[in-house]
C-alpha cells in the first residue's frame, strides 16, 4: 500500500525519538531518515522502524512484508573522475596512424601533463596517459630514425 507524506513524517518522528533515546547511531539515523523520505510504501517505512518502539500510533503494515533484520543500504563513495588530459593523450596517440604522425607531440605533452595532475589530484586515467606517452615516444623515435637514415643517405651520396 502506498504511503503518504504524513506517513513518512510519522516514521521520521519515530526515528528522531529512537535517536534521542540512544537506540540509533548518528550515521544510522541519517541513513534511515533519508530512506524514509524516499520510501513509497508502508512496508518500506515499517522496515526502517520495526526494531524501535513506536508508541500507540504505529505504522500499519502487512505481516508478510516485515523483514526479520534491518539491512542498511551501503553508502558508496562517489566514483573518481577520469583526467581529461589523460583522455586527450590517449586519443592523440590513437590518431597517430590516421594523421601520419602529426598528433604524437600533443600525445606526449598531454601524457606528461595528465600524469602530473593525476599524482596531484588522485583522478583516474593513469593507463590512458601512459598509453598516449608510449605511442607518442614510439612515433618520435621512428621519426628520428627515419631522419637519421635520410641524413646518412644524403651525406654519403654527395
């Protein structure tokens, strides 16, 4: 059965009383209160206060919905952001074959910038930054090797 706003407020009042009496810890109280405001049914509300004394005006429930133990919802930390310079380094590195090697310089610059930012901020993307660096430096070494061969050929031919 769907719960009304007044039912949620009564549940919050029961939780406040349980917290004031020392039956709930601060984190548990805050978690249950947030869940109470999000609850849609009487069963969800009752699951939040079933282990607390409710006084004469308890929340109506159906017996089949009453859980035996309270299962708190785990609170997960927010996911870490991926460094945008690391993404740029990887994209520039991946575009090296399509751009005939032109993007290897931005891949190297962005890779070093990203690694410094990742160490400082703790963001994700270390692997992407490293991939951009590896591809960039491999392309740089290939270009240098070709330049040496051309210089050697030009020097020996004259």
